[in-house]
């Protein structure tokens, strides 16, 4: 028997959480192991319940982005899927920078949410379609000038490997353990990657990785 995906729901509207719980539990693949109504509760419930995925609203008391960042730092293997009414790029990139591995709008179809949870639980990254479309257009405009792949090809094989792992949300320590190197060595490689690609923030690196096809939505 395949283990069900353990989920914690975080939203300050009780009826909305109840609706999500009914939706997920009726699907059969998910087990809702906890709920929280604010960011502080989210961190505590995740610590206690050991979920695979936290479905996180960001516009609530305590700030869901702050909770996302704290969970990413404390429990790196935990996957956080942001479910929000905010469709602006700014919120999206701030969520990724905080450590989220997925972003879905509340207006999305229930099937999109189910797919998103499955994708992030499996180690992938899920982007809501309208943002993905924007990133594709941005990639095509850049690719027409040869900028994207040209920068990528300047990276060494090790730097390409670390770029992919960083974009997937792994910490320096996790990457160091995977590659049998020191965390300081990983940090040095990251600095070289950012310099070669002319990037400043992790969110920009994730954006870049999506545009060149290293991450799937």
C-alpha cells in the first residue's frame, strides 16, 4: 500500500480549511494531519505533526511568508505550497525566496490544487499557469538574444549540478552532504554561479532555472 501524503492546512478562515480538508480527504491519496489559523500555529503544528506538505496562506496574522521561511530553515525536507489570493509576481518571488516550492491561486480549480500537492510532495516545483506563461514569454524573449543558455554554458559541470540543487530548494548543508563536500565549498560555488549569471537573489536563480528548463511546474 502506498503511503498517503500527509498535509497540514494553514488559513485563517475556518470554513475554507474545512472545505480543503473535505476535498483532500475525499481524494483518498491525502491525510490531513493538522490545521493552523495563523503563522505561529503553522510552525508549531508542522513541528508536531511531521507532514509532507504544508498548504500555506500568506495573508494572515503572523505572516505566512515568515512561517514559510522558518519552516524551510528548521525542516528543510518539508515542502511548503502557498495557496493564496495574491497573483502578483512580487508575492510569488518572495514566497520562493522564503523556501516555498509551489504557488497556487485560490481561484484555481480543485484539480490544480491536487496536482500541485502531488508535484511538490514528489520533490518538484509547481507554478500556477498564468505565472508560468509569463516566465515562458520572458524566456523566449531572452533566448532570442542568446542570453540564457549562453550564461548557463559558462558554468562548470559542478556549478550546473549545484545550480539545479539550489533551485530545487536544498540548503547548502544538504547539497554538501549529497555531493560529499563541505558547506563552505558549496557556498563558494554558489557565489561563482551568481556572479557568472549576474544574479543577486535566490528567487532570481529559481526564475532562471525555470526559464532554462531545470525546474518543472
